[in-house]
C-alpha cells in the first residue's frame, strides 16, 4: 500500500466524500493507505506541507490564491466542494431577503478558522451591487464565540455552516435568509493542494486519490444510510444525527459534491472576489493555481 498523508484545516462535514472513501474501502482498493488529521490552528497545514509531514493539504482555495507568485509555491490538484455550504442566518424569517438588505446592518462573520466566510459573503454582496463597506462586519473571532454573542443580541445576522444554522433554527434562535448553495453560484470552496516541487513525486498517488474521491462522490447517493450514519456518529459524537443528516441532504441538493474538477471560471471568480477585498496582491488565474491534469477526466 502506498501512503498518502493529508493535513486538513478542520474535521468538516463538507469533507464527507473523503471520509466515506476511507471507511468503504475505496482508497484501499486503489492501493492507497490514506491518513488524515485536522489541525488547530488551521495554519498548521502549511507547516505540515513545508516539513513533509503531509503530502496534501485540504482547505480553502483562497490560501493557494494568496500565496500565488510568492516564495511558498502551492499547486491545487482537485476539489471536494463544488459549491460553498454557508448560510446567512437572520433574526426573523424573510422570504424576500436579498443581500442588498444587509446594507447598514451588522453581520457576524467567524474568522478564526480562516477568512473564507467573510470573503465569499463580501464578494457576493459586491456582486449584488452593494459596497461591503456599507455592511458592518464583526470578524476574526471563532464561530462558537460569535454564536454565543449572537444569542446575547449582537448583530443582525451571522454567517454560519449548515450544521450550526440548522441547530439554531431548530432552537428558535434564528432563521436562514440566504443560502450560498442556492444563490451563490459555483464556488471551489475546499480543495486539495501540495507543494509544487512535490507534484511529480506524488503524481501517481494523487491521480489515484482524485479518482477515489470521484468514485466516492458518485457512489454517495447509493451508499447505505447506516454507513453514512456510522461516519457521522463517529466523527461528531456530540451532534444530533438528524441535524447532520439534514446538512448532508442540503449539501447533496446544493451540488457540493458534484465533481472533483474545479470549474475554471468559478476559480477566477473567487480570486476576483479576493482581489476586490485586497486579500491578494493580484488575482491569479486558474492555470496558475492548478495542475489541471488530475481533474480533466472528471470535467
């Protein structure tokens, strides 16, 4: 068996196809022994790549985007999320809500796990014709802290992951008014990347890995419920299984796990959003960020 080590920015429900590929034997059938660990703080994935403790990092495309053209050379080899599974939770139901309604409001955007929740939401707000500076963002704090503060009355809305949003809705603590999955368009939310100088060394293993991930995505609709529930219960033992199932259902319906192949236009759009938020020196094109050879077969 060939070893492939992954360092991930979180233990995320949106990474489910990878977890299923492991427990259902897809990796083993391809001759891969895949090991993965999640890092806290998440920036440890970069340390793991640099030291060689990990072969691949799993996290937001925005990270390779920010490093493009700099001394730390990173190459993206595939995605696990085709869309962004985030929502905007407001304090009251609003079936007519648009992102323009956030003008003049205070929005909590967790950032301890990375800048993605803010950056993509600000980008979507800008696409809606509103200057994000007209929205008061509370940023750079952890999700649990901002959820607690939202409970205490801070803010008009909060950007959340699906699991937390469903929990708060069920508890009567808020209402989802905007779903990135439904209205945000394609977004290579979570991707795999490695050191550019190791691409050729890892090429065979990465090729098999990406193929296994694609197989896991294709098999997901037919995977027995008890198998999926087993993964959910093992990875998130303190969570209500019905909440996790609902989040999985929404991600499936929202095309989150449609393909391992990044849409080039979606990548360029994400980089443009980062450039508009002054988070990159320049917006790198898809061809600069990714080695497309691993993904062409699945586009």
